[in-house]
């Protein structure tokens, strides 16, 4: 009986201690997380994905309305302005241009004979703000697949001088090639540039897909281009490797005529290189390329706020929590709808940023590290807004140590797992592990998914500067066993991605939204309040490429 009384007294003492000293930090964080209700998140989602904003295209009136809305919500949530001139806005200037199709001349000449390509039918050209209007004539060289793979004794540039010339390259590689990069356009372009080429003409040799490939590529290249006006930051991120005065994709019919002009048979040369035979050679004819650009300048803005840290040392370490606010605007009407709302891509992410800012401001336990909340412009134009922010934001009293990026917050259905892109590259993986545990979720360390998608979102702007980053995506194990998650996501990508149907009328899951919002909340909480030093995994390919390389280059200066 006495032992029972002691036990009861012990329980009472523990309860009194809890009342006296309050909750543990982790418990207060989880309580604050649970106090964010779906209605608050959904209110922001509903406005940001509405027709009123006309798809939030960079530089548009709709984007300006969205940016103003986000800044007002930051203010309501107690966030400090962290943009230009003590405002919530960081101005970002862009150049916008397109090729004047009527001005294009593209032909190859030899001995008073010439073959002409028709713009949009047999040649598509990439324009570049660096060169502006183009009027150039260059010598030509055929370099097969344009591959350089030392491990397989392949060098299509061996024995041929392409300096100052335009190279013709077939997309692909010879039979039996093991290197997975043989089809990578950026690597082919890099090889050409390293060998001094000043022009590049690609061709897709497979007849069955040639028409659809050309149509899709020309649709992209002929559209209005956007780049940062500050040329020191480079052009569009996913076209940065193609800084040639002549850069284009040619159809086989034009190249057949060009090779015939040079006394060669294109099909024979392609057959030879497919067998691994060397066919690289200089051509006798030259290529003439002329076109004018239609250009204009536009202004837009990132929307930036600060929640200062409170730890005497860690407050000088800034964690950027981000999402892109822009989408693609108004486009081709499909079934009578021309507004590309971008609900999942990425009104969900921006709504999550507003919800996170509210949650952290209301959390009893104050953050140790400082948090910068930012909604970017121009992600859809090539990660331009985040590139500007990462390179141009000056932090006088500290540095950015990590980026947690939200792009397409899980929406379609609940899953039992997450795919954190960037999981293998730094100890931010600890934060993800911490977050999924109370949510009863597992981590799918999906390297294939990471290889395909990690470089395509705003976290890469920080990776390029040597800052660890992570982007948590939905997993492929649906909570409902009747749902084939991978199949459903693929179906969505084909039907809804960058279409008018990514709007509030589609099916989506409240439970999925809240589950992943909480994962992001706990990941952020752990990163800013519980982690010690944020570090790279020294075996990471990004660490080796962007951190070690930078150190070596600095040491040599």
C-alpha cells in the first residue's frame, strides 16, 4: 500500500514539474504545428491559384498582385521586411526577346551553290542575349556524336581542329557505349566549347521521332526568351551551356543536302558512327546565319521576409525557406480555358511558405537560427529569380547555411513515404529523418528521381554556390493500396502539368497537403533549432563539383 502511495506521489510530482516548467521544446514545436489548420493554408492556395491572377507569369499584372498579397501576409504574420530599401520586395530586372522569323537566313554555300534551311521547318535556332542580332559566316565540321569518353577510348574531336567553327553533332552515341552521359546535350555542348567551337548544329537521326522532336524543340526555342538583365549571372540556367553564336537543331533533309553539297552521304556517315567508326572531318562549305531579335525589358520581384534568430551565435546563420511564386501565365486555350493557374505548380509551395511563417512566429520556442522566407519569380524561366536572390542577397552579419525548397507540395493523395531530393548530399538528411518519424512516414532514398528532378528546381541556385539544400517530394507508396502512386503522378504530368487543368477544379487531398506541410515544418524546425553544424557529405557529387572545385580555383588565384 505504501509503495502505491509513493508511486502516486511520484506521478503527481512529475505532473507538477510539467506544469511548472512547461513543455519540452519539441512538444511546443509539434503543438504549434498542429495549430495550423487547413483552412488557413487553403485560403492562400485558393487566391494564388485563382483565375484573377492569370497564371502569375513573370512580369505580369497577375504576378504583381500575387507578390503584393504575399507581402501583406508576411506583415500580418510578424515577419520583418528583408528586400530592397526595408521592403518585402527584391527587384529583379529581366531581358525578354524572341527571333524575328522574317529576318532569318540560314544557308550553306560552296562554289556558287547553296542549300537553304527554312526557319521553323528545317532549322530551329536558339537566340542569346549575349550575342543579340546575329550576322555570321563560319566554317563547318562534322564531329559525329560529339562525345569525349576517355574510359571507353572515345574522342570525336581527336585529330580535328574545330576552333572558330560550327560543329554538326548527331544526338546519341555508338552501339555498346556504356557511359550514361552520351545523350546529354549539355555535355555535348561543353565538349564543343572546350575544343573552341563557336557554333553547334544538332540533329536527331532517328526518323520515327524526328518530326515530333523538332516540333517540340522549335516550340520551345521560338517562344519568348527571358534572362536576367545582369549578364554577369549568366543566361537561362538550363541553356547556359549553349552560349554559341550559332546554336540550333536541324532536320535531316537539310543536312542531307548540306552533306551532298560537300560530296558526302549523311546516311553513310551516320551508319559509320553508329558502329563506333570515326567519321569526324572538316567540311568544305561554310554556314551563313543571320537573324534579328525583337527585344524588351521587364521588371519583377522576389518577395522576401525575415524571422530573426535568437541564439547569440546561430542567429548569424540564415536558413532560406523558399518556393517559387510564378507560373506560366496565359497560353493556348484548351477546351476553352487559356489560364494556366499553376495550383500544384506552385501555388501550393507559396501557400506553404505563408503557413510556415505564421507557424514559426507563433511557436513559443523562438528560433535559434534566422529564417529567410522567400517566394521567387521566374522559376519557370530557368530558376532565374532564385539565382538572382542567391547571388545578390547581401547578409552583413552572417551567411546562408542551408536552403529548404518547396516545389509542388504533395497534393494528389496521401503517401506513406517521402522522396527528399538532396538527401544524400548533406546532413540535412537528419532533419528529414526527424520530421518523418512522428508522422509515421518513411524515406524513399530514390536516386533515380533525384537525378531527374533535383537540378530542375530553385534549390540548385544554392547548390551552385556551395550551400546544402533539400527539396522534399511526395513518395510513390500510396496510403490507399488501391492507388498506383507512380502511375497516377505520371498521368497527372501528362494531362495537367503546365496546362489550364492544374487548377482548383482538379481532385486533390487535404490530408496529403497537411501531412507534407507538417513534414516541411518539422524539417525546418530541426534545421534551425536542433542541428549543430550544417555540413556537406564529402562524397557528394555536388560537394566535389561546387565546393572542392571552388576551393581549388581560389587556391590557384
